[in-house]
C-alpha cells in the first residue's frame, strides 16, 4: 500500500502521481484518451472506497479539468427537478 510522505495528503499525492503519468504519456506520444486511461488504471491504493478514494476523485476532477482530459462525469445540480447536469 502506498502512503504519502509526511506533510502531504492523499489528494496532493494523487495529483502528483497523475502529473507524472501525464508527463510520461506525453513524452511517449500518447493521446489524451490513452493518458486518461493510464491515470484511471494506476489508482495507488487497494480499495476504491473511503477517504483515500474521495481524495483521488477530487484530485482527478481538478487534474482532468486543467489538462482537458476526457472522461469526467457531469456534476449534478443540487436543485430539485433540475433536468440539466452541470459541469464545473
């Protein structure tokens, strides 16, 4: 199991891992879909549940938005009876 080093939280560790995978993918000439797939396949912890996974998803959304990677699910509005999904 991978633990972030002292003073760094799971979200920061996750974001840094995604940045490393992104840079490696770009250096290898991969397209954005392949890079997004590589990031999703390299989740560093065993279970996709709990606090670590929430922080991974938080970092993933921010990273994918900043790098225009495909695969983000729309955020749903908290308004009742809202027919339209909203993207952040």
